[in-house]
C-alpha cells in the first residue's frame, strides 16, 4: 500500500543507483493521521476480499493489524508512507509492485511520478520469461494522425493478425512485455537479421532521412536506430524502452511510525522495592520476632511456676 506523498520535489532520473545506504532516522514533516490510513486500508481490503476466496485472505488481503507503518524518503527527496509486515521488515528490503510492468520492482525502489521526468530509456533484455498470444482485428483503412497515407500503407494490417508477447527482464531489473511477430520464435533461436544488401539499403535510407530532416528523431531514438543498423537490424530487438526507469526511485532513508492497529499495552507491573527499604523491613521484622520470643519465654516461665 502506497499512500499519497507528503511532499514533492525534483524530477526523477532515467536510472536508479544500484546501491544506496538507507538511513533509519526522523524525516521532515509529519505522518498522516492513523485513522485516515486505517480507513483507506479497510476500504481497499473490502474491495479485494469481494473478489478473493476467503481461504486466500491471509495471503492476499490480510487484516490491518498485521501491518507496520513507515515514512520513507526517496532519492528525489520525496517522502511517502508505506506498510510492511511488521517492524522487522524494512521498506528497502521489500519488492514493491510495479503496475507498469505488472511485476515487482527490485528491492529498495518505489515508484514516484514527476511531470518533468525524462523519457523512457532503452535497456537491453537480460532475460526472457513467459509468452502469450493476442489476436488483433484488421487496421482501419484511414491512416491515424501520426502517419501519412504512404507510411500507413506499409504498416497497416488489412486482415486480423496474431502476435506473441514475451515478458522480459531488462538490464535495469525492471520487467516489461515485448511483441514478437514470429509466432514460432523462441529465445534459443536468437534474433534474425536482414540480408547484407538490405542492410546497406536501410543504412543509406536512414542516412538520407537524417540529412534531409535532422530533427526527424530524438537523439536517443537515432542512437537506437544506429545500434540496430550496426547489429544487422536484429529481430526481435535486443533492447526496448523501459517505461519504469523514469518513475523508479531508490529509498535512501526511512522512519518508523508504528503499528497500523496499535497493540494492547501490557499491564504495568508494580515497581520493585529498593534494597534499603527491604533491609529496613527486615530489621523491623527481626525486632518483632525477638519481642515475640521474649513473650513466649515469659509465658513458659509463668506456666512452670504454676505447675511447681
């Protein structure tokens, strides 16, 4: 659960530092009212439990008394609040969800959106995962706003078509999904490449376009195109945009708030007496015992006199 941020600040960067020391300290500002956070969690849990079988509630929709509250500061200086499963599980040890990629972020990262965040960078594919297929209807005859008639004639599918989508882990550790037009392709096959003649023609075509229209592509896109040409125009491409990188920030500090549902306090034990008071009570008890022994001896003496 990621409640709204307390403060905002500078824009995020395209990549998150791999290693940062996370300090446990007091952070600027104040925690949100516990009643508000608890109400939000209960509303969320009610919605989740409405679509989850009750035997799964402890795993996917646990009771609020299992959660511990934290305030965390990110490397963009923003401060937000999170919940973990107890005080021993710190926020930077947790893999938080990434709705963009439908997976989880590397440990120590949280999403933080800034309006002036940089564009999505290209990242290499480090690992191929699961695969699914999706069928699309035929494209309309009229070109969309972003394409002219000639370009659209080359890109348009005039019949329904099916594409494979592979889940991949990028070199930054983020997860995304990439399309592969060849339904029979497998990662073990490696990418296909265009012929040498076609590559020469493509290189010349792009060179002419860039010379005629220097602003045709942003610099990062041109550099990507140049890398693909240098590698023989591989398909599938070995690198793809990471739309998570501009939003993923590293946790640099955290502060304890307390349990979402306060724990019942243990009964207060009486304060033990001091040694001096115990010694004084012992002396008094010994004096009383000595007085009682004298009284008993006097009674015994009177009894013997009567009997004698």
